[in-house]
C-alpha cells in the first residue's frame, strides 16, 4: 500500500517534470596513411544520448553512449577489438539540487576541469575513451560515480566558490597499446578494481575578466600502469594487469582577458604515492605539468591558441630491473606514462577557421609538437561540412610522427585519414 | 501690425513640434528602453549573401543591475542541435569592463570573449556582441535634432523622427565596438529608435538596423519584437525576433551568476 501512496504523492511533481533530451548518431572510418589508405585503422559508430529532467528544484541528468569499434591495431583488456566489439557505457546518471549558497549532486558524473585548450593536467577526475580515435571531446569523456557539494557564499553571488568531491568508483583512460609495443607476447588482464575512493577539493575565484582556481586531489592516475600478473616460459608470454596508481595532486588554473587576447595557464604537481619498483621505469614518478599560452581571434573568422607545454620529473632516476621481463614491462610503462625523458618541452597550437560567408564549413587544426630531445608530434587537421542544420560530414586526420622512443612517435602506425558523419538531434 | 505679428509668432510656436536637445532625446530614449526585467523566446535568422540560411531559437533573460543603468543578459540556445544548450552571458559595465562569457556544453567549459572581440559576430549573425548589449549614453556625444520622416518603411508615414548623430567620446572604444559613429532616427511618439546606421572605423556606413513591432512592457517602457540588421557591404542580413514577452515573473538574480553559467538547470 505504501508504494501506490508514494506514487500518488509524487504524481503532481512528475506531472510538472520538464524533460529535455538530445543526442548524436555517428559513424567513422579511418584508414592507415602508411599503406596509402589500403588498411583499416578503425571503424567506429554509435549513439550518444543525453537528457535533463527537472522536477521542481531537482534536476536529473543522463548521458549514455553505445558504440561499435573495430580496430585491429589496439589492445584493450578483455576485449577483442580486432574483430569488433559493441560497448555501452553510462557517462552520467545523477541527481542534483541548488538551494541558496549550496549546490549538491550525486551519481555517475562527468567533469571537465582545466582552462587550457587540448591538454588539461588538472582534469584529475576524468578518464578518456581513447580507443575511439575521435576528435569529439563529448564522445571520449568518461564518467565516475561521485558525490559533490558546492558552496558559493552570498546565495551564489560571491566570486568565491568551494567544491568538495568524493568519488566512489573512478573512471579510466585507455592506454593506446599496439602489437609492436607488446611484441605479441603480452596478454592484458582485467584492470584492477575501480572501487577506490578519491577526494578532490576545488576553490575558485571568478574576478572581473579573470578566474583562478586551485585543486587538491587525492586519488588514482587514470592512465594505467601495467604490472606483471603472471608469466609462462613455454611458449614465452606474460600477463599484465592495468593498475591505477595512487597519487596526490595540486593543480592551479588561471584565465584572464587582456583586452586583445585571453591568457590561459594550467599547472599541476602530481606526487605518486604508490610506486611499483618492478613496473615503473623511474624510481620516483612524481611529476610537474604545465600548459599555458594565449588565445586570440582575428576578423571574426580565425581563432588561434598557442600554448607552451612542459612535463618534468624533478627526480629522474632509472629504476633497476631484475630480469628481462621486468625490463620489458618497465619499457612498456615508460612509453605509456611518458617516462622516457626527464623534461619534455613543446607547444600546442589550435587554429580554428569559420568563414562568415561560407557558414557551412569549418576548419580546425591541432598540432601538439615536442621538440629538443624528443622531437615528436601529433597533427590533427579536421574539415567539417554542415549538410543540414543537423547533419555534418567530416574529413580528418591523425598524424603521429617521431622516433620509437617517444610516445607519439611509437604510434606512427596509427596515423590515419578518416571520414565521418554525425547527425545531432 | 504689432498685434498681427504677435499672433503669427504664437501660432508658429504652437504648430512647431517641441524641439529637444539631442542629449535630452537620448535620455528619453534610454528611459523608453529601460526594463527592470524581461524574459522572452527568441529566434535568430541568418540569411543573405552567399550564406546558407540558418535559424536558431533561444530563450532570453534580461535584468537591470542595481545601478539602474547596466543590464545582465543571458541567452540560452535550443535549436539547432549543434548549438543546443550553448549560453552567452553579458555582464554589462562601464566601457571595456563589460564581460561576455560563453558556455560550451560539448566541452563543459566557459570561454571568456576577449574585450577586443566584443565587435565580433554574435552566433555567426550580423549582430555583434556589443550590438546585443544596451546602448550606453555615457559613451557618446550626441548632436542634431532635425525632424524627418521616419525612414523605416513599416513605420507610419505620418510619424516624425529625430535624426541624431552619436560619436564615441573615447576614440579607443571604436576598436572594441567595431564602429566609429552611429546615426539614429528616434521616433517622436515613444522615443524608441526607428533605424540605426553604423559607420565603421574608417567612417564608412556598413550596417543598418531597422526595429519594428513595438510592445509596451511597462509604464513608459517599450521593447522591439523584430530587429532587422543588414550588412550593407555584402547583402547579408539577420532577423532577430522575440515573442512570449514576460516582464512580470521575477527572474532570480542567480540566473546571471558567472559561477552558475551552464549549471543552472
């Protein structure tokens, strides 16, 4: 009897619910540039759905993604992507409420922290669906099971704001591994359990024309480290477990309008509190990351963002390896976690061209280039053509270059040209 | 003879319309435009020239700040799907202190529009960001009060307009606003603008704004439901239409808080 009564009580609220929904249907085909487009790099396609429901002062959010991906080159635990897999994931399923100074939200959520463009070292909570070789941030961002409380004094009018996050199940970033990196003798186990608590405290000050935030993070690295699970001698093979190492991070962001341009700066110091002697390539993997630069528009049609990129391990000492297998694992992790150099310096250029007279086309160029000892880069040119208000065709490329020792260079075989279509509703 | 001349003089004084100074007329215009708050549904149609016709729908909220001069304005887009949930927040302030922030739902991030880009296109239309903000009288020197027939073809031919020239007090503002001078035709019945001509930084006429379909939204205050901005250099034009005007329902101040941009659902 209680349930029907409860339902009847909720009925007026449900009747006043405002539901807003939308989504995207997409498909992409990528071919290897190395073999003059004869070989497939990846086929992907799927449906992205999102909805927002508002009942009185309570809001419910949903964001789900179902996709098919076939990619002969990439290795992922427990999945055979070489013959294609259908995967369904929920990015968001949460409930929230704002009241006065306070805002609360709980459930599966996505976050997008960081003021820099393209690379965000302070985006501590977000894992990326990297197996989808896409340039669409909305489709690659993963959710985490969390609770969040935000306090903004003066009923929300204060420039100060504090957020506290508790994550019950963290998200993961796919490490891009191919056969060449694993020499065909590695099998990936299921990743270590994701039910490890994470905490983050974020303080923001939004001034007039500028904003600053500081984040303290205590959680895990979203990009896994591969730890030996077991090995067999005949035939020689070993099994690795993707493991998310515990770490603490301090991150700062600054964005400011300087009339003619906008300055963006983002920096993080990440102190790895969990070190794996037989897996980490260096003995102390604590690191400093910086991305910062300026953004400027020209004549309504051009937007350029130039950012310097620096990664640095303050204590860089190569770890000893007990045997050849350990040395192999450490080399693999050197690649995955970019531990091959103490300091990496480069730039990230983002150029966007949207002609006002030909409003159906858009050109975007992203170029991440590391120089000095590393000399490797990832160039992603992208051309969009709007067929109708909802239907968009896309031509794009993912061009990796550099030496085998550099993470971007080691992915040279993934260099591809892609064609895609997406329908938004 | 003296009596005759006195009668003639008095008749002439009665027949002639009241002559106001340009600054007085623009003060009346400011008073006529003054809204305490307003919520409306909107549609923006981009067409003309070599462009593909595009139509975007949105909800629009505007609220007068406590200083009684500047406004906060929030525009949230609904269609097409490519711009769904995008929001643009205008926090007006003196001169170049006006802030414009864009919420990009795909990236879940807020982007600051640099001050120098306030003359940039508003959602790929012929309106600039600064055209969307309210005209600030303190930024201009006004001159002229010539009475002419109102130029807008939909305005009754019997209606007269004051022709006023507005030049920027601070030439540096021309860079930010994208124009050096305005020519305004202000209706003499309700003191709302009938047409505005925009002159670029070289002093050349480049845009024309016609405003029609006036709705009274308060005591002595009015709002245009239909704005037609034409780019005279390339034939492109944009129509901005408002409907479902609501000036009665209170808009919470939190609607315009920077920290809530994109999160206020």
